[in-house]
């Protein structure tokens, strides 16, 4: 390469490296390299455009296509786009995709911000005539993921589209559609568009605005989709609002503050998808909903509805039904008019259901008299693949087995089992709850006693376990290691008798009694472990540590364990080679994260870097902590460290802060100034981030989490 070329590369080094990571080996070709640098330069440092162009040109050896890509990035769009570089990049990519562009267009114009189940997306493509088979759809989804036009979420169950990509694709496709798309999402609007705009549009996107009102009766003969979600000031929909929307197929009113649905809505006989998620003031479902005979998706998750009308049983085309019963009508309760949540045989009539979610206020006694019949009806749904249900008694799990509905027939399930009292405020961090809920097969066992056989059987198929206030369990391993082979997420909270997570000696006994137990897979799939308010927890692991135990663990959090004294032993450290995040809070008896008896001379000879992938360490309210690693070298690639309420941690050694990747150390100013140093403090002052209080600390920790996520 010429000197001039080297200088140009140096000016765009970050962009160039990012592009090379995504485009692959083809960029090394001499006939490609010069044009490749032109492509990167014309992205003008727009990192998302660089990634997209890199993915689009991967394995492309035709220099003419590369030149076309370079030229395409310079084209000025006909209308004023907010982001012309990204617009041009997407225009080029869609041109290269050919017929797959129709699927991209469908995602941009129909997919929710939160994403869509991959199976449902492919089924929608088939119904809309975009593809012919499920196999074809799976290939296209994979291609769009590789192109970075879609992103995987919920452990691969769902896919979503980045907001920036969705917006620019809306600009790209909107003018070409007949009728056109009116894309005004996220514009901060307080008033709706004028009547003429409603009349011409085939789709209107008004989500993420601040609308207070809607027009009385807009004339929208061509309108197919109306997206009004996330307008928190929208409280009323005019009575005749839907009167002239006879073509409407998709309606999203989620996360608004509406209480009632107007009568005109129930004349939308072509409506297929109706979303009312997160409308906490919505309590009563009108019986007229049964007139929407073409409904396929009815989503009332996160509402406060009191009961379901019998007329829902008329919706024979429903494939997805999500309900949330948290409302309470005091007049109905007083007069005993509402005796059941879901009338008999409503669910049983919905034979096309593929997904059913029923969320219930655990304090609602009506559910106890309803749930047994609901289970029988659920067991008659042959197409069901996704199920979320609250089972107040363990014995109800047997009803699934007696009706020969194996858990393996469900691609996803979420069961909360056991008597449960609703809490006004959850004591668990939001990210912990999110991590649990996004798993494919979730089991939450509440207020349990002993080790029921039914729980063990479900646990064999679960990928996530949440033990909340178990009353008698002393070790997690009492559930049987052979029953936890598929666990990826485990959350333990307020289990007052638990003293250790796993007893290695107990594992050996289980191996003697069960030949199929493999010591290399003891919790070998577990990736996320979060432990909270465990008043008698003494040690994280007790006894011998088998090779491979916890070898997939990426995140470990220990909160409020007042008796905990031992976290890591040397044997356990050797298994934690991919741990990325460590959070320990309010564990006052911990002296060091690592417990060992190695003499000083052996520690000096030890050349192993333990926890080689650890990026984030948070240590808060650990009053007895005097050392992080007891002289061992840990976390050579740590990026963020946070300390708060650790008065006895008075020294940071080279073993503790050896990482050249360190971006920040968060802590109290007084603590920082009083530290004794065995390293060059001047090198660290520039990355020290002072905090004044707990709120500021939590905000900074959250920001760091977002950075690591990206």
C-alpha cells in the first residue's frame, strides 16, 4: 500500500477496523482494497452504516458491486432524510437482497418495537404470500440476522429491528407504497396529523409521542395499520373514531391510559392483530370483542382486566391470547356478580391457539376455583406451543401429565407454582427479573417446602429456575443435579435455610446412586446466577469441586448474605473461565473474594490469570473486605470496578488492577484518597469516577451495564 493510503487508513482507523471485522477476508484482495477504503470513508464514521455495509459486501469479489456500493452511499435522497448515510446504505442493501426485500419491508412496517416471535413472523410471511414454506422463512431470518437488519432476542426465540434501521426503512419504503405510510413515530407530537393525511395513508405510525387527543372520525378507507402505542397522555378515544377504518388489520394501543374501547372499534371486521399491552387503567373487556371474528392476536398483557366475557370464545381464528387479571371491581365483588375470571369452555373453543398467557393477581381467590378447568381446556389445545400460567398448588402440575400433555411439546413455558402473595414493590433488581423472564422454559417455585416430585420433573425441562422463599431447602443441589442439566438462569431469593449452593460431597453420592449423572455437567449450562437475601448462606460452594462445574457461568450476583464467608476457592476459580460480571453487595463477613491457604512464595510463582474474561466487578457494603484476590492475579481484562462502603479495603495491589483495559474505577473520594498503593496511582487518577451517594452510584452502575451490553 502507498504511504497516502496508509495515512487515509490512520485517519479512519476505528471505522476501518470495524468494517474489516464485518466484511471478512475479501477486503485483503488488492483489487478490492482501494474501493473498500472509499466505502468506509463515505460512511463518514457512521458506525451502524459501516457494520451494515460490511455485512452486505462480505464474500463479494465482484469489484463492480463494490464500486456501486461506494457510489450508492453518495446519492442524495429525494426528500430530506434525518440520516442520509444510513438511508443510502439501506437502499443499497435492499437492492442487493432482491426478493428478500419484501420480508425486510414487512418487518419495518409491521414489527413491534419489542420484536416478534420468530415462529410467528415466519407464519405471517407465509399468510401474506411473501414466502412458501417455514424452511424458506428460517433461511431468510438467518440471512437478515447475518446482515444485521434483524437482531436476535430472548435467547433466539424472538427477533427485533433496531429503531434507527426501522425509521430509515420506513422512509425508504413509505413513499413507494400505495397507499403510503405516514411515519410520525417519536416526533414529540401533541396533536394528531390533519384529516388529509389520515385519508391518504395505508399505515399511520404515531407511537412514542405525547398525543392528548385524536380526531373525532377520520376518513381512512385505505388504512391497514394504526400504531398508537406509547402515548402516555392519551386517555380517551372518540366514540366514532374507528367508524371509517373498514380496512384496518393491525391496531396497537399499548401503553396508553385509555379506560374504555369505543363501540366503533367492534365494527373492524378485518382486524387481525389487537394490542393493548401495559394499559393499567383498562379494566373491562366488552362482550362485543367477540364480533371481531378475524382476530388472530389479542394481547391484554399488563392490563387490569377483571374478567373475560364468554364472547371471546367466538374468536375461532385466535393464535395468540395474552391476558392479565389484576383489576378489582368492588361493586361486583360486593354483589357477588363476578364469580369467575374466565367462563367455562372459553379457552377450550380457541382450537387454533399457539400461544396462551394468563397472568393473575395471586390474591384473587376466584382463580383457585377456575384454574383446574382452565388446565383441562388447555390440554385440549393441540396447536399450543407457548404457555404461561400461575398454579397456586403443586398438585395441579399433575393434571398436565394425566392429560398426556408433555412439557416437551411446548417450545416455551412459564409456570409460577405455589401460594404467592402479591408484593407492592419487588425486592429484586429489574435486570434480574428480566433475565429470568426472557428464558424459554421458566419455573418459579414460591413458598415451597421439601422437594416435590412434580417440581423435579418440570425442572428437568426448565432453562430458568426462580426459588422464592423456599422454607426448608438447605442446598440447591438437593433438587438433584441430574434435574438441573438444562438450567441457564437461576435466581434464589429469601430461602432462609440455604447454607450453600452446592455440596460437592453430595454430588459424589448422587453419582453413586444415578449412573447417568456426569460430573462434567454439574450446572454446566448455568450462565446467570443471582442470589438475594439469604440470611444463612455460608459458602457459595462447599467441598470438592468437579471439573466443568459452573463452566458456562457469565454473571454472578450475591446480594445481602450476612453470614457468607467464602465465595471462590482455587478449584472453583479454575472453572470460571468465561465469567464476565461479578456483583457482591451487603455481604459484611467477606474478607476476600478468594479463599486459599497458599504460602506467599507459591503465590509469587503462580503465573495463572484467574477469571480471564471478567469485565465488571462491583463490591458494595462489604465492611470486612481487606483484599480482593488474596494476592492472586485475577481479572486481567477487567474494564470497570466499583467500590462503595468498603472501609477496610485500604490497599489496591498490581494483582487487583493489572488490566490494561481498565476504563473506570467508581468509588468515594475519601476512600480513594486514603488508599495505600502498590501501583502507580497517577496512572489511575485519570479513570477514577467519584460518587457522592448511593443513588449516583446506582445510576453510574446502570450506565456501565448499558455500555457493556452494547
